[in-house]
C-alpha cells in the first residue's frame, strides 16, 4: 500500500470495484476493492499527489494534479480490455453491462455499471436496422481519451454517406472532409484569418524612398510612353505597387511575369504579403509550397482544396506560348497537390504522437488505407478494428491485420478467466487463421479444456482430425496447408522439418522473394516454446532462429525500421558462428548485404556533415538484388518508424534513482 498519507480518492463511475488513490508518497495506485489487490502503481509525479478526477463523458480518462506543479492525464482502458473485446465481438448486453451486485462478485469479469454505458445502451436500443456501427462508435468514444476520436468518427460517417445536416456544430473546428473545407470556412477561425489575408490583394506594401534622380528618370520614361522601362525602374526602387498598376499597359503577359517576380521576392523574405499575388496569378503550387515550408500545413490544405473546387483560377494568359490548353490538367494537378499536403499534415500529427488526428487527415481525402495504417502504427488497435468494421470492404485487409495484432495483445492479459472465452469471438469477425493460432496457443497455456472450447467455438477440426488432415494434405504436396494442420494437432513440432526444408529450398533459388517465405516462417513461429526446446528439435530450432533473424532483417528494411536492421544481421551472423546448422546462408553474404544496404541508403539521407563515400558497383548490384527480393509492403502506410499515441507527452520526467542508495531522489518544492 501507500507509505504516506492519502490525499486523493476516486471511484470509477463505470467499474464499481475500481478505486484510484493518490498519496504524499508521490504515487497513484489503482485498486480492486473486491479483494484489495493493487492493480497498478504509477510513479510519474515528482511530489505529493493531491487531486484525482475523471472526464464526465469519458469515464476511463483520468486527470491527476500534484505539488510538482503538473497535471497529468491517464487512460484506464488497459484495465478493462476484455470489455472492449466483448464489444468488438458484438456479444450480448449481459456480458458488457450489468448491475453493481454482479460486478462486485469476486472473480467476475469487468462489467459497465455507470450512466454513460446505460445511456449508450438506451440509444442503441432505439435504433432500427443494424445498430452495430453506432454501438462501436459510441463505446469507442467512451473508452478513448479526448484526442481526435470523435473527429475520426465524424469523418467515417461522412464517408459512409451520412447527411451533412447531422454533423455536430463543432465539426468545423476539427479536421474536415475536403468537400466541406471551403463550404464551412467562414465558421472556422483559422480559415477566416486565411480568407482575410487573401482578400487584401494589393494593399499594405510599403514603398521606401529612393534616389530622386531615378524617380525623375522613371517619370520621363512614363511620359514618353516607355511603360516597361518605367516599371523596371520602379521595381529597382522598390515601388512594386506603381510598377504593377501600369504593367498591363505593356501587356497582360508582362504583368503576370512581374507578379511572379514579386511573389518570388516575397517568398524569399518569408512575407505573408505573397498570398494575394499567388492567388491573383493562380500559382497554387507556389503558394502551397510557401505555406508548407513554414509549417502552415492547414493553410496549404485549404488553398489546395480551393483550387480543386475551382475557386482559384489560372490566368488564361501564360508566360509561355502554347500552354493555354493546359487548363484541362489543372484539376488533376491540384488533386495531386491536395493529397500531398494532406499526407504531410498527417505525418506531422503522427510524428507528434497524434495517430488519431493523422488518421483524420487521411480520411478527410478518403485515403482509407493510410488512415488505418496510422491507427495501427499508433497502437490504436481497438479503434482501428472498430473503424475498419464500420468502413467495411474498403478497410478489410487492414482490419484483418489489426485483429491479428489485437490477438497478440490478448496474449498479454494476466487473468485468463476474465477474457479468454470472449477473445475467441474475434475469429467470427474475420476467420483469420493466424489469429486462431495466436489464441489457441494462449488457451493451451492455461488448460486443455479452454483449448477444446476454443476449437468448438471457432469451427476448427479437433486435434485428431487436424493430424489426419495434415498427413493427407502432405501427401498432396501442399506445404502451407500441411503446416497449418500440424500446428493445430497434438504434435505441432512435426511442422518444423516440413516448413524449414521448404524455406531452405526457396533460399537456394535465385528468384525467391520475402513474401514467398515469410508466411511459412510466420506460421512456424507459433509452435509453443515448450515444444521447441525438446532435444529432438534442437537443430531445427537453431535453423528456425537463423532463418527468422535473416528474414526479419529484410522485413525491417522493407518497413524502414532502420535502427534494428544491423542488430538483426548481427544476431543472425552470431548464430551462424555458434551453431551447427545447414542453411543456405553465409556470414560473408550477410556482411556484404549489410554493407551494401548501409552504403546505398545513406545516399538518400540529406545531411550537412562530411560527404559520404558513394557505394561501389558491387554494392549497388548486391543492393539491387536485395530490393528485388524485399519488394513493396503490401499494406500501404506501414512503412517507417512507429509513433505510439501519446509518445510526445512527457513521462517519468521527474523520476531519478540514486546510484548510491538505489532509492528515488526526493524533489522538494517550496
């Protein structure tokens, strides 16, 4: 328990046995009052914890304040993960919502008992037709902390064809769908400011005084009708307004050229006055580039969408002859520009730890694949599954992958009695065999009876039937199906020699690819550790580790997890040195590939440091072969470093351990 007086207490309004306490010992503790168990202890605060509270409509979002002068936000949803799984699996209300008497029974699974959940149930029961989409949305908003989830669901509703009149009033304050960006611009404060800037064309440009002789010369040229010479002198004097006001007297082509020169100058000066010039001549790309370079991605997005809707017109006169018929391609160019800016804005949000807002940016331009990828890479798995389920076929592939990752997450649950039986229903959502392997392994870990229930509920053959099917299919030569059924049998280790031999044969060829071997190794990795450590499996186990290490390195290159690529190559090399194995890999080959990857990828990194040594011809050849084997990631958007939601927020910032005593260093505040 606490080692100092307790100053803050909070009962969770939805889970009646969940108590949170804050103490002078700097900690926050979460308790299961049914048996007095401390479920979690948080050490982040650097001084006494005084106050605790939760969000009124999001009961699993909690805030704490402390004498360390900070307010910190917490999510309690990891404590009720089985509930989220039950909702995703569309289980009955009895397994989601209950009364206090049922919820506080010792060992009972978590049940929602508060006002928020009751209100959701009442609203769902009022709906006609299939209410699942609304149910997923409302519970998702209940479980998620404020940070874009409501905005995300609004965009999902727009994509699914919901009437615009049903959108909430504050919709225009968030990330809007592109078809609403211009229509609702007067409601948004940021867009109003941009509109004001664009409306002030031709005003506010100062004219510093210059030498009187040049001014007199310019006046003479003007009187003589030499307007172009007058304009050039005015430009030299910095009198751009005067030059531009008479430039049409030369020609509209000349005026446009002068406007472009002025815009280029203002861009170099990073002056906001460039906006009306670019708008007037219809140079959308230049204006978008200007906003993007300054990090004003929302403004860039607004301009690109305005151009797509035809609100910014290219001047019919062009500085180059023969280009007047290019207007037909402007829409395509602007659409490409719009998607580019939206992607940059999404990446900015994502790297800042706002995966949900990044997904909103992609949904705003109906790029569902990238939206789902951002949710997955941000570890918003439950939200990804919910959104993917509502979006349907367009998000099916990403939803299946999110379910697979969610199944792995289920394997980390501490208490199986609260969650195992509900997890098997995930399979009913997609029928993914990989997920079934995850969960079967988990059930077998606890008891054979749970494994049998799992097999029955998921329509899988029993273990004896799986063994018979594996032997029959092996005779037919279908390696992948053979491995699958051996893994579900009583002797999963029989899949090892079959799968490993197949992978080794593939690697001996010259045209193998990552996708031709990765699924087989993925299946083999589900063999339980207690089987792999058997003496009879020692050689096969070593070969499996080496092959997985090598293929893992290639997968890391594909997904641009660059920091772990050298470690995986080194891991594989060390295993090759220390173990007696027969695999078609050599230490020299691994070294050549790693050196080639380093040499060729460093050319793509802009740096101000010393110039790097260009790769040799042999390194280019090795890298070219490597790229041909790796190929592109089939799921778009799953490339690059991952940034978990909230990773931008400070954590454990005030926790320091003394190297002398091993105890926490106390921080004193006046």
